[in-house]
């Protein structure tokens, strides 16, 4: 059975020590993912915030980011390897190109989706452009922004395997080796590792999201938040909100 | 004081939103801009705090051309309330209200203290301060919006259809609340609405605007109802303006008559006359009909209110006798529609 082979490969002590062991490969894989998401964020977050805030260049941004999506990562990595002569930079650039569109979309849509009335009120109360961006738009964009980061991370984790083509010891290695020698246990074992890594990172980022997204937004996102009695930020039940009685509460 | 001098606003697409507006909003009054959509009422309002700049003409706030002040500074000195409040969803109610004080450099502690005072001022319980906007009803959100606009104690308040997204009962409560606040705070308020009833109810003066950005009439509400400048204003003000104008007629001269009463809960023997049921405190509770059945009463007329209330009390009463109460809700007597109409007639002569 393929899965029995896969688990045998995963549990084989030989694969857990040395320079090409599972922990080393997981580490390298993670390092490339981290670098790619970080690099992509440095480009995409400021750009998305700027375009979302000013409303300028939205069409170009969406078009450009869709064009990036169309680039095949494997081809790009191979191409960059050939012209740059080294693996690391080419792989990183390839993964960054992959990660930019979802992060850009998250940042841009996050800002764009902030209620127009809220932005209007911020302006009307005398916030400057940057105060409005940092104090109102960015906090309200965080759910979509974090969503974009999660998307990008998932894609990068899955795709960082291609680095193995240019000789880097990521979790793509067991996939390539397994295929080459028809060792399906190793092949599926590698795939399982990648999947587990993706899920773990996604859970971690979901947790980060819970920490950074303001409580007032989590309340409105929760399905129960639409009803009359609502949870407070501390999660305990509060008294139901008193219903308006024609304004005679004074 | 806010002054519009020959103000015109043309948008890039060629539409003229405001056309040669000349208008003075007196200090310490509520001026309502009212009109159908596309009449330029909101555009006019937004030119006061430079959310929009005029194509030509001058807007002055307390004698100073607003174009000479940089927008953030100008806006921090002018309260701003919009439809559906526009509260910041990520901030607590208290921090929402503290927004402008914090922008102008107050310490957080002082700003929050001020915010708590304002919540009380607009009639919200203090514990609401720690909730988030999404946890409030529409009417409560709107009150927070008003508190937020008042936080830095600006002399001028701009209100852009602030109550149009709440249901009629809540809206009426909010209007009363605004009038109460205004009596206390004496702000210069510009209020935009498409609802002529709201305009007439809360405005010291009402500017009726017409599609294309023209000012059709600028007058106190009573004058608008009794002497509309043209057919457009007459049509916009509505069919029953004769009746509604009675809101602005005082009721001096209306004689209050006595009425037979029965105590609440006492056995009701038949009698040829309608008798008023009162409780131990002399508060009206309904009527006993000649056949002995108990029926609910009509609207109550409080002594000193406009003559419209007196007429409505008489018209809505099952006995034809309008019940008059004093400020404490205790029975003062009754009036008939004929009496009230006679007073109205004699006023004309």
C-alpha cells in the first residue's frame, strides 16, 4: 500500500538525521516560504494600501496582478536559475512573484471595502490622509489583509517544492527523488509533509489574525453578532442591548 | 454664523449641484436644508467643512473664508454627523466619541472623560461606552454620532440626513433630543434632510431647494407652511400644510371646560353623558361611553402647546371632547373642536 510505504518512509530513522533529513528539509522549506512571503509583503502591502487609499491605479493594479498570476512558477524559477546562475535568488524571486498577487488583492480590497460612511466620517472629523489610513482604514482592512497573507502562504508552501529542481533541499526533494526511482512511499511521504506544514502555518496565521484584528470587527464578522444580544470582546454574555424606546431615555 | 455668498458648484461631469446660493445661517439656530434628491442640499452642507470646494463664490464661517483654512484644521472645529453615523467599527463607543479631542492633542484620559460626559449628555448609559458600534441599535449609534460630533465643543454642527436611516418612532425621539440639546448648547446647526416634516419640526429656518441647485424659499417653518413662495414649495410642503401650520399657532384664547369624571375601577352605571376615567392622580385613562362601555381616549393636549395639539385632541377623542392636561399629565379640562376653530377663525379677523 502506498500509504503504508509513505508512513514507513516518514518513520524511518534514517530520514530523521543528517544533512538531508526531514527536519533540515522542513527548515529550509520554511525559510524559503518565510523569505518569499516577507519579500512579497514588503512589495504588495504598501502598494495595496496606497492604491486602496488613494483610489488611483486600481485598474492597473488588478490587471497587473492577474498577469503575474498567469506566470508559471516552475518556468520562472528555471529561467531565473539559468540567467542568474544561482538557485537561491531565482527561487526566492519566483516564489515572491507567486505570493504578491494574493497579498496585493487582500491589502487593496481590505482598504476599498471599508464602509464609505466610515471613511467620510474620518475625513469630516478632520483626520489627515495618513491619520485616516493608519487609524481607520488599515485596522478595518486587517481581516482581508490577513486573509491575503494566508492565501499567499498556502501557495508558497505548496510551490516551494520547485526549488528542488535547481538543487535546493526543500520538501520538493523527496517528491522528485521518489518519482525518479519510483519510490512512491517517499513521494507520498513528502507530499504529506508539505500538506501538514501548510495546515500548521495556516492555523498559526489564523491565530495571528485573531490577535491583530480589532475586537469590534470580530464581533461584526461573527454570525451571532447580527442578533440583538451580542458577545463582548471578552466573550462573556452581556445583557441584551436595550431597544430604543423613542428617545426618552434621558 | 455661516454665510454663503453667490456659491456655485459644478461637478466635472457638468451637473450643477448648487447654483448661486446666497444664504445666511444665524448663529445659535438650526437651519434645515430640504429638497428632493439632486437639489444640492448635501453639496451645500459639505462646502462648509470643505469636504467639497465651491466652483465659485465664498463660504464664510464666522466671517472667515473657509478656503483660507486647511481642511483638517477647519473640520476639527466643526461637528459632523452623517447618515448611519459612520462610527468606527474597530473602536469602542467611548473611543469613537473621543476621536476629535484626541486628534487635537488631548491626553487619552482627558478625552475619555469628556467622551463619558457626552454619552450622558445624549442620553446613553455609561456602560455602553465599552461596547462596539455593532452592538448598538441604529438609534443608539446615531446618538453616539451626535456625541462624537459634539466632543470638542465646536460652535458649528453639520448634520447630513442624520436620522433618515432609523424608524419613525426612534427618529421622532432623536429629533426631540436634538431640540433639547440645542436649547442647552446653543450651537449653529445646519441640518440636511429630504423629509419636510422633519425640517418643519426642528428648523428655526428652512431652506427649500429645488433640483438644479436653486434656493426656492428660505423662511421660518410657519411662513413656509402659510405663505409658500411658489407652486414648487407649496407642492413640496404637502397637501395638509393648512393643518400642519397650526403647529406654529399658540393656543391662547382656547377656553378649557370642566368634564364629568369617574374614578378608575369604580362601578360604571349608565349616564347620558360621556365621562372621563381618571386614576388616583387625576391622569386621564379613557372614556366611559353613554352605554357604560369603556373606550380608550384620544391624544392628550398639554396646556401651552400649539393649537394643533388642541384641535387634534378634540378630533381624536371618542367623545368629541379633547382632553387637556397640565405639564404633569394631570387633567385640566376639555376643549371642543368648534371652540378651537372659533379661536383660529377669530385670529384671522
